[in-house]
C-alpha cells in the first residue's frame, strides 16, 4: 500500500467547517444578500416556537 494519500483522503482529513459557516460563505461568495432577511424571519419563528410551551409567549404578544 502506498504511503501517499489520495486527494479524496487528504480532503477527508482536513478540519470541517460548520453548517452555519458554510452557509454564510455561500451567501458571501455568491452575493445572495437577499437571503439574510429570510433567515432572520425563520430564526424569529423558531424562537417563537421554542418559547411557546414555556409561558413566555403571552408576554411577547402584549408587546405588540
């Protein structure tokens, strides 16, 4: 067996970046700035859904 690693094996041994960082790099490299407001809204809905069972949600409704 050869001591040299194939290109695929070398790429596998490199440290992997997180999903959020890869998505951010995708937005920056492809200049898809219009995706940022959509992501903010999705995150806000996720927070509201996560806070629903905790009893905090009625206080959020009162603020608006």
